[in-house]
């Protein structure tokens, strides 16, 4: 993968993650933490972000470690040492 593509994917991943997490946060405030619809939304968004991270971004960050965001660096480095 080209560096430019990796940079673009990182930017998109971080923005999508922030946007989807914002939706979850707002819905929790509106619905309540135990509302079944909120829990379903949170689970679905968590699955989407989890697959995007594990299937795409882990490879990007492995190939281009400098692109790994600081907030993910500790988790990623721990996985590398296992």
C-alpha cells in the first residue's frame, strides 16, 4: 500500500470513529443507557468499528507505524509483543 493511501485511510478511520462514537453518545443521552434500541445501536457501531480496525487498520498501522494514533499506540504495541 502506498503511504498516501495509508494516510487517507487513517484520516477516514479516525473521523468515522469519532462521528459514530458521537452518535452513540448522543443517543445514550436521549434514550438512556439501558434502552434496548440504544444497546442495539451501540453494539452495531462497535462491531463496525471493530471490523474496520481489525481487518484494515491493524495492517495499515503495522506497515506504517508512524501513522498509529497515540491513543491506539499502547494497545497496538502490546499486541506486537505477544
